[in-house]
């Protein structure tokens, strides 16, 4: 991707946050291989800060789990934090958001490894934290929404795993996002289809809408007795489930 083609607007729609400083957003996506070849800064400093911001957000959230009931002890919090901010978890979150395609990486974004993708998520978290329209609250919202904190479900992943666990496993098909609402507070609606069922979800970002749609479809599958492995038969009649 050429730097002049950097699609800030597309990324902002995906993550549900509009940057005041578009150059800061772009910097989060500049890998050192690209800056070495073309000059300028890269996202390594943002990655460093993002690592710390992520740990604080996750630690704070884990500290509050079960407050007044059965609180997590230090060992449990440490173990949970290591899992939530692991390279694998951060890379998976970045991939779900479709961020990899926007990475400025010499040789092409298709050649990047898991560590680079995880670092991109860290850098983007720091960029949101530093932006004039963002801050800690905005970074906290971004992280909480995209990592499974305090038991929050990743419904897209659950739906995909369920469908692929069945004979002749299929993939869910997500429709094109539809925008509504005001420009400063847009809402996105996305539909998902699988096995003769269609469900729709609405959220403040495309990712949030997809998660809600996936949740609705999982509920629909469960309601007809198929929300588990090993279902028998297929119902080809298409039914719709909306919010």
C-alpha cells in the first residue's frame, strides 16, 4: 500500500473511533521495514506505550471482576492478564478488525507474522490513548470491546468454530455494512448468513455490529436445537433474526 493511499476513514469505521490527528493514526500502521526503506518514523514507540496502556486497562478490569463477591487473587489475575495480552490474543484481535491490510510493511502486508500484527494492535491502542479526541477512556473502550475482558464473548469466533465443527463445515457469510444515524455518531448494521438462517446486528462500529449479528445467529441455531456439535440434517429454509 502506498502511503498516499492510506485509508484513515476506512480504519476509523472499523474500530469505531475518529482520530483528530490523522497522522498519529497513520503512524500506528508504519512498520520499521517501511520507514527504513522510505524514511520517517515508525510505530515502535507507539508499540512500547501501547504495551503499558494495555496492561493497565486489562489489570484494572481484572481487579474489578467479582468485587464484593469472589475476587480474583493475584495469581489468577496474573494468569488471566498474560492470556489476554498475549501475542496470540492481540494478533487475533487485529485480524478480526481487518487491520493487517492497512499495515505499511515493506514487501507487502501479506508477509507479516503474528508478532508484527500483535504490535500493530498495541501501537493503535497507544495512538487512541494519545489522540486529542481519545485519551484513557477511549483506549479503554477500544480494548474492552476487542479483547474478551471479564468474560465477554467473541461471538464471531464461537460461530465460526461451531459451523466448522460440523460435517462439511461452512463459514458464516457477513453482508456489507449499512450506515445510519448522524455523521458524528454513526450506527452500523451487518447481517450474517449460515445454514439457511440470517441474523442482523447493529453497533457503533462494524466490528460491534458483526459481533451482535453472530450472537443473534448463535441464539437462532440454539433455538432450533443446533447450537452444539453433531447436529443432524440441514434446514435449507432461510429465516431472518433481527434486533
